[in-house]
C-alpha cells in the first residue's frame, strides 16, 4: 500500500499508477444480497438455473455491485495521511465493458488523474480499472471524484 504524507505528496503522484488491490472473489451470496438491497432481481443475477442457459453460462454480478466494490478495493492501494477526511463527490465516467460471472476473482488498479485545490479541500480524480482474473477486457472502468478535507 502506498502511504502519502499529505496532499502535497499526493499531488506529486498525478499521472502515475498507484498500484493494484488484492484479488477478491465475487460470490453468489454477495450478488443475492445486492439484489435484495437494490430490488434488482433480474434472473441473470439471481436464478442460477436459468442463467446457466443464458449468454454467460452462469449468474453474473450487477454492474453496480462491481462499481460499489471500488471503495473496498481502493483502500487496499493507497492512503493519504494528514487529512481530516475524504468523501465521495461523484463519478465522471463509468463503463462496464465485460461481465463478472459468479466466482470470478477481481482486482482494481488505480491511476491518479488529478488533484486540485478547491473550496472545502482538494478534489482528487482517480481512474479505477477493475479487471477479472483471466479476462481479456476490464469489467469496470470509472473515474472517481473525491474531496480530501484538511
């Protein structure tokens, strides 16, 4: 894990790749709990028997489940010390180029796009690419926007 000693040190890393998270296995239990929390019970996610006959040969994780894993995966990659807090501000771009079949192992890679001073702190943009072990395309690419308050 990279540890940055304050925003000034983080700014020096703009344009660099910060590293990768550990691999994480996506389970049917996670998919089912996400379906329950969001009300998205589409068969492709929760009906293993029907999904086995579908386009992916098994159930697949919701794209938004994959997106929601970003904070957990990013926290394994870097931290910024000397700030009061970091809060999500939003997303600039999100794409789901490939599915995440149940049982897949995924990990995130982070590239620091920008750090700019603003009202209430510094705004940080990071490009997060989630890949599937053995996959030929990313399963999620997102530009996250955070505010780091000193």
